[in-house]
């Protein structure tokens, strides 16, 4: 481990950076070592496995209980769970290969950006479906808005995935706008079906990421445990868990109150 390398993205993390490996195998072996990327890697890896298990569990439960799932219901659950799993896989790989080299890290950083945009698209689309279950016009307007925002964010941020901290405010600002666009329909229907918990947790994660807290308050103290990127990822995992729980609650709600 060493002090800040060329691909450092947080000026307040002074140590704990893994040495360049220039080897995919050695980079993945670092999963067994403790460094500043350890929590980033494992939170998303475990999160991805949990999402896969959740998908299988929900599918098995729905079949065993003979629940009626329309094509739209399957789409809402499918796009959220798939988008989140893909995002977590790309993010896990990006943080694993950060130790490989700047070129490889930058490439996977671009894919990480794509995964985040895909996550916002999947989450916003699924939430909009149930929030405006009986208002198809508003539903489609929000779908168009979220899709446009996700594509736009991907285009703007595509080349910033491996950038240093000077790109952090740009990434954070665009992510914040993208997140706001994705949760706007939820605020439109605020108080319905538990969506607000997911919104608050995801928003907290973005604020910690942009503000580089708590590392900015004590540089070097949170190099391995508790820096802003780790807390941002933990908030992302918890927020998505709340989002999936809200999808289940929404499905049950509309099964009872199916008349628009």
C-alpha cells in the first residue's frame, strides 16, 4: 500500500491505496487484502449476490403462491433488479481493477458510469410505474424524462470515470440531477407506499460523496474505513433494498386496490 497514486479521486484519502499490479489476477487477489477499496468492492459484490438471491426468491414465491403478475409487473421488478445487479457488477469490477493501471481503471470507470445511469433508469422507471399506476399519461411523461436524463448523464460523464478529484464535482452534480429526475415522480406522489425512505437514503449517499465527508474533516483518518465513497456505496445498497421493498409493497397495494 502507498500514498496517493495518479488515479486517486479523493484528496483526503492519504494512504491505503493498493500498488499498481498491471495484472488482472493480482488485482483480484487483492480482494483478500485490506485497503481503501476493500469495503467498496465487498459492499457491491455482496449486494449483487443479494439481488440475485432476491430475484430468485421473489420468482419462486410468486409461482408457489400462484400470484398474478402482469407483463408490466414483471417489467417493473425485472428492470430494477437487473439494472441494480449490472450496476453492482460493473462497480465491483471497477474498484477491483483500480489497482491494475490508470488505463484499465479509466476504462472500467466509464462502464461504472454507465452502470450508475442504468441504475437510475431502472429505479425511476419501476417507481414511476407503480406511483402513477392509474395515470398513464403522467407515467409516460416521467418515463421519457428519466430516459432522457439517463442518456444525457451518460454522454456528459462518459469520459470522467477515471478522472482525478477535479472531476468529482461534475460527476456529483450530474449524478445529483439524475437522481433528482429519477425520484421526482416519487416526490410527486410523496407518502405513497414507502418510496420516501429509498429517496432519503440515496440522497444522503450522494451528499456524502460530493462533500467527501467525513474525510474532509480529518484527512487520513478514514483512509481504509469510513471514507465518503464507502458510505456512499452503503447508502446505495440500503437504498436499493428499500426500493425493492417498496416495489413489493406497491404490488400488494394495487392487488387490493386494483380499480383506478
